C-alpha cells in the first residue's frame, strides 16, 4: 500500500507556480490577482478563505478579500460580482460557498464572468469541460487528476466508480475520468443514494473515488485487493481528545481499507491540500490569459 501524499504534492505545485510568477514579473508583467467574496462568519468558510489567501501569498499572487455580513441582500452581492467582472485588475475571483439561504447560489455563479470563474462552477466552464475544451476545471476534481498524474497511476481501461453525483465533485470527476486523455480513458460508473448493488459495483472497481460526505462509508468488504482509493470526504466528527473538539473524517474507513489498496489518500492530507492548489493553478492561467484571452 502506498499513501498518496497530497500535502507534499501541493507544496511542490505551489513552488512551481511561484517560479512561474517570478518569471512573469521578470518579463515586466504583473502578478495574477485573485479576489474572494466571503459572506457571513461560517467557521469552515473562514478557514478555507484564510488558507486560499495564504496560498496566494506563497505563490506571489495579489489577493483581495471582500466581506459581507450574513444579511447582505442578493442584489448587493450580485452588484459586487458585476463590479469584479469589469475590474481589469482582477484576473479571477471566487464567491465562497455555501451562501445564506436567501441568496440563490446558482444565480451568483451564473453572474460571474466565466473568464474569471477560477472555481470552475459557471455552466460555460462545466460545459466546456464535459466536451474536453480548455476551461477552468473545478478545484477538487482537478486536484485529484493532478494526484493521479503525479503518482503515475494507470487509468486507461480501468473500471472507475465515483461515489456521489454532486455538481462540484461527482459529476465533473466522472466526466474527467472518461475523457480521451491521461489521466482518463476509464470506464466510469457513478453511484449514489438510489444506486442498486452499490457494494457490488465498488468490489469490481480498480479505482474508487468516494465523494458522498458520509463518514466511514467505504469499508474493506467493498474494496478489491490492489484497488486505488481516493477519499474526498471531509466531515467533522466530534472527538473529545482533540483541542478543536472534532476530527476530520473521510468517506473511507481508512484503517480497514488501506491494507487492501495499492494507493490510498488519507484524510486529512490527501485531496484537501490539492483543492486549494488547483485554485492557484486556475488563477495562474487567468493571470496569463492562457484559456480566455
């Protein structure tokens, strides 16, 4: 069993990005600029945005944080999104999800200029990705593809089961694993809460990508010997022994499943760090105008 070290790969990728930014500056170009909109004071969102700003610093990007209180109106938020669309000094921006209930997340996503949508959520980016055109790929699936590539994990002709059908992970992940590319060229099955024989599907899989958000869902009897298991789950589970009062738990019962795997990602330290790095890669592409000039 080989552990896929997302933290180490993330550091490596950030160093590569920082070198590219230095080269841009040496050529008289400006550093890429990422803006983030944060609504309210959700603990998880605060942590994610702080990590994204720290990564920007490391990579040599400019970053801006725009904050709104929980009770901000949808129109005020959309007006700020339109303002950022027009701001030539901002290469890419994100609106941190989830948003308060009175704001339509879909409306916000669709208002973002797809050429600045470094989260890769806009329908134009999603559509371009699904037919294999250059675009901003959403961060978590992009991070997983990078891990498979860096660890040189064979995907061509392999049976890949994706657990979960969310717009942010499950669907784009299935799409990327099917594409005529490496990593890709896999035979993909997407399983979800309505799937019959889910355990049987998993047992036949060469690669399992678990993105259900259900702690310890994947157990040893669901995994065949030598399978590659990518755990996307990050659920906070109460743990009195931790200072924070909780521990991050994946969708895979790690201690039980790991001995059967050829490769497996831990939680934390697997897919998580790659998600932020993928956002940095998209921001670099935006700064260089490499996809949408």
